[in-house]
């Protein structure tokens, strides 16, 4: 296949589908102890963070992903004070979390210090100085070990890690054993939100349905939601669990009032109407969730790998 002149980033969306963007410049291309890291300036999406060949976020549309993974979870909690972020090395998940005035402390756990340092330098529009907030404590550790050993309890836990690639650093963070440990450090009425993978018709069974089914083994009140993210080339799903016997699906007016009360003014994607649309899953997704009985465990892990 012949591309137009220039250098192109070619990314597999699946083994049968690729997405390509013309590269204006490569800002950094390196390998840490845990993953391959590349940041490019693209002609369409602007600066893009690419880990192990997979786009994690881009300047053009990262707000869609990060507002989605943070704000529904924070809104389902009446007074989120103590927050745990697992992953999120760009600092954009952190950026959205600190917008909530009730937050008193945030622990962000990431295994890869080099990645955080790279993102601090090359992705200022992502983090917007959030790493320097006095409420933030960055812990460099394997998240599984941290969750296993910490004595802290949290109101909201956000798991923003890369897809479960076989040779990547995060596949064990999608397992039943991990969610069991998460449940022990989540306060009563606490909220868990995880990125769970693609939900397009061709990709729905890659990881999303298995992740949601695994979460629901530990948290009976588990819901899926999704939205389209252009740089991912598909709709993208999240799992949200509430450590409570009641799942209060908030309405548009209630969400808008909470945003106003919390004085969160600088949102580009999330509001009451968007909140409702996130949780209105199409029939094929709902049917697939009912059908998938897979449970991800340490002995039976899930890997999402593509040929490159």
C-alpha cells in the first residue's frame, strides 16, 4: 500500500484494520524499563502519546476520554475526598480529578517514573500543572502491590492503565484478584471506574465485556458506559462499580446542578446530557454483556494483542 509522501504513524485498530496519521515531528522515541514510549506531533490529532504502539491520548480529543473516566465516578459520590488514581501517567486524569473542590488527597500510583517525567516535559497541555497540586502524592510502584499493602481507604478509585497487552505492564490489573483487593480499600459507598477497552461492533468482545463481567463478580452494582473517541478509531468503554446496594442513576438536571454547585466550569465534554448518553448503551453492547461469561484471573489472563 502506498501512502502519500511523508512519515506516517500506522496503528492497528485490529488485525484487519489500521489507522494512519501523517507525522509532522517525533518529539521523543524511547524505551523505559516497562514500555516503549513515543510522543509525536501529528497533522490531525496534534501531540499523541503512544505506548507499545498503541495511542493512549492525543491533544485533539484527550478531554473526551479523561472527562469520561473521571467525572461520572466523581458525580456518583456525594463527597469525594480521598482519591486513588492507578496509571494516568500523562496527568490528565489528575487534572480532571482536582477540579472537584471536595478532594482532600489524591494518590497516583504508576509503575513507570520515566513515563511521568516524559509526559511532564512533552505534554503540558495534558497535565496543565496538575502534578504540582499540593493534594497530590505520586507513588512509583506496581499498583497490584500498592493496593495489596496500603492501609489507606478511598472514596473513588480510577484505574487508567493501558490495554492488557501480553508483554505490557498492566494486564494483571484487569483480573478478579485485583478487583478483590480493590474492594478492600474502597470505602463504603465508594466508586471504582476503569478503562475497559473498545466497544465498536468489531471489537466488543476484545476486552470490554470480559472486564465488566469480571468486575461484576466482586461489585454487584456494575455498569458499563462508552463514547466515541476519534483518535482511537472506535467507541471506547469504561466500567463503573459502586460499593453500595443501590445504583442511583442520576438525571440530566441533577448532574448539571452538581457541576454548578461544585463550581466546575472548564468542561469541554461532560455535562448532564452527556452523562445520560454515556450510559445509554446500544443493544449490541447490552446483548454482548449478557452473553460474555469470561472471568479474567491471574491464571487465565486476558491479552489484547495485535499484529504490527
